[in-house]
C-alpha cells in the first residue's frame, strides 16, 4: 500500500496537466475486467433456459379419428396437457350465442378454431390463472356452469370455446400452434 | 461494540495464549456468545427463539446433507422413489432422517414466526436495530425459497403442482413474465431440468442463510439485545454475561422445545404434510385442491383474495399484494412512529398487535383450505386489515397514543431494589457497591 501511494504521488508530480497515465490505466483495467465479468455471467444465465432435448420435443402428431362428437382427449405436448375436443353442434351453437363484448378475453369460436373445423377445439389444458389442469375433458368430469372446463384449483370456469367466463383466470385457454396434416391427423407445435 | 463493562477475554493456558496471538477465534467466541457478551438480565422466554432458529437451521443442514447422499434428482421416478422407497424404507434410519428433515422445516418456521412476532410486539425493529430486523427478513425470504424448493424435490403431486403454481406467479407479469417462468423451470412445465436445479439451489441456500445469520447476529451485537421493557441498558446492573446465564437458559429451553419436535417427528410425522405428496407427480392431472405447506397459507390467502380485474388483471394484483405483504415489513422501522419500543407500555398498540395475530391466523385459515365464498370473503377482509395495520394503524397509533410510564432502568423494573440479594454471589462480589454505581450513572 505504502509503495503504491508513494508512486501515485510521484506520478502526480510528473504530470501536472491533471490527466495521469495511471488514471487511464485504472479506467481501462477496471472496464476491461468489468465487461469481461459481465460476459462471463452469460453462460451461467443461459444454461437455465430450455435445453436442446427439451426443445426437440416441441412438436407431436395426434390421431383424432377415434374422437367422436362430444368426446375429448388429453395429449401431452412439451410435458403439458393439450385438450383436443370434438364439439357437439349444441356446444358450437352455445359458444356462438355469447355476446363477444361481454367476455373478459373477447374471441369468437371461429377465431379459436381452424376454418371449416369449428368442431375441433384444440387448446392447452393449462389454466391461465396459475397453471393447473382444468377438469372437463374426460367423460364425467365437472365441466362447470358454462359446459367447457372447470379448474378445481381456484374455480376458473371456461365455456365451450374454452373462453374464461368466471373466476380468477385472466385469459382464455391458450390455443397452441397446430395444423391438420390430414382430416384425422393434427400436428401440434 | 459492546458495553464497557464486558469482561475481556483472558487466555487461561499457554496453548490459549499461543492461539490468541495467531488466530483469536476463542476470543471472538468469548465476546459473541461467552462470558464477554453482556445481555439484559430481564429477557423472557420469547428471547429463546433466535437460538432455537439457529438450532433448527443446523438440524436441517445436517439431516439434509445425509439425505442428499441417497437422493437422486430425477423426474422419471428417481426423485420420488429415492425418497419414498429408498430413504423411507431401505436406508438404515432413513425414515427418521427424512421425517426429521420434513418436520424440521415446519419447526424452523414455527420458531421463526414466534421470533418475528416477538420482534413485532417488543418493537425490536426500532432504532438502533433496523438492520437486525431487515437482515432477519432477508433470512426469512431465503428460508421461504429454500423450503419451497425442498418441497418440490420428492416429486409428488403437491411438489409438482406447487412448483407449477409458484413459478406461475411470474407469468402474471406482462411480457417478461412467461419467458422468466420458462427460464426458471428450464422447460415449459416443471420437469427434469427443474428438479435438478432446485436440488442444487436447495443445497446451496441454507449455507447462504447461515452467512446472513452471522450478519444478523453481528448487527445485533452492536447495540446488544433488546428486552421486554424496551428500555436501553444503562449500566452493569442491567446485564448478565451470556455465559453461563443465557447459555444455560437457552440450553434448557432448547431441550424442552426439541422434546416437542421429537414427539411430532415420531408420533405424527405426516400431520403437517399433505397426503397427495405420496402420489407420484403427474403433469396431466391436477389434485382437486392444491395447497402449499402450512407456513405459506397466509400468503396464499392474500394471493387468492384478488378476484376482480381493476386496471391490472386480478392475478397480477394477487401476486403484487403477496410480494408486498413481505416487502412492506422492510419499512416497518419507519412505519411505526412510536418512540416506545415495548408493547407492554403501549396500551393501544397492544390491542392492535393481538388483532394482527388473529388476522394472520385468519389468513392462514383462508389460505389453507378449499376456497368457499365465505373463506374468500374472510381472506379478503383479512388481507385488507393486514395492509391497514402496517400502512395506516401503526403510523397513527404512534402519534395519538399516550404510553405508560417506562421504568427508569431494566434493573429497577425487575429487581425492586433487592438486586444485591438476588444476584448470584460470583456476580455480586465483582460488582461495585450499588450506591456508588448510581452516583456514577447520575
């Protein structure tokens, strides 16, 4: 310490113009170490994002030929449940009868399904409140007063277009990216 | 740092002197928890819970380290099976270690809650102990994170869905929320990446807690402990050396309290847990009723109390309120405007303190059981009152209340003039005669 202080004093005396070489060296050294330190943190942060094997599971194909109107199946996609439901004409009519402006998350059934396939309601089986799996996809489960899904955790109720109608959830059940590979095969993801 | 009459460390043997010159650890211990640390003589049993919390932290670290020798952090049945088959049935004494660790967590929270409410009643958070209080809150937050991640590790249904719900808090924040959630989980739902990282952090955080505990005690030892009268220590007659007086009292009380812990661990080990956690995690089926462990119930009630969108979505309000309910406590030293520390001398504050205790109990009840309209309403009322207590009632009470007369000193409040007779002979003989001290103090 003492020698450092001495040399700093000497340095100061030699360069009376106020800008010292040591100041520049200090700033440069600290900035270099600082930027390097920040960059070194990057791998520690990104290692926590989904790894390649998790991302590789990103798309699946589902055979829907066995799902008759009124039935639904639950399939796993990205380790999360997806509800594939074949709506009955009555349920489609119920969904279309709702005044869109009265909804918390206004969307029509047509916006939530593929053109010409309005009976195939494909949504995530993940409540938009805190991520529980709502009931109602399997036969005999409580579908709630709106005939869609009912989340047992905090009582969110979804209608036959899987739109939020009552309870704490802020949004409709999310519609994943999917496409019809053939009339009976859906690719999700 | 300490009071002027604190006994200095005197190495007694040649080895102790040799050590003291080179690495004076015995000196540090003597001054921190030995005969060299003077403590108010009037502490009641509520002052034992800090030491008890330290004991439970130690129990958790020791049982946790040995459990980790048998645990496998695998989401494909490995975590569930190593806990419920290997450790609970096959490992020698594994059931005992696991039950001790499980109930140790609950008891750690029991003693910590008593410790916190002790601080709330006796005003231990007031100057000059604000940092002691805030470091304590940091410990509490770290404890919650550690306990949550530990609960996920057995990978039962409650583990899985607890992880889903709690990481779901983050998705309440617009735009950044969902990416943060995915980043925390390492996937789109809790899975292998989640259980491995939670195990890593669950092993790390207790040692971080240990470090902050050292800071907590360090900050405490600058002004020294508060006491039930809240009156500052004035002279040597107000204090006793930590050792042997408080080591003995802490030791006896730890024995008594650990007996309770052992009784629960042996005879009702699952009483504080949830049976659904003995079902392996199933991402496709939610339990009918997800609840966190009992020590989170009041916060869970606050979360659930927001059911109506108002400018922001209800879910975001719930999450913000839940986080603020704890962050608010960091401001407590400045929200409570009364200069009097102890609730014993604050007639109005005392009533509100007990209302707060009832309020938190009601929140726990509202948060721990399935939401019925009545429970939600009670939870909402209790949530409002919780915030009212800290933000409105405390600042006002401090201004309008007339406190009761405070005792002149700690010793006069407990000794009524007979201190010469009541003090142990060894202490009494070393102390200057009473009259002299009083003159000096005056």
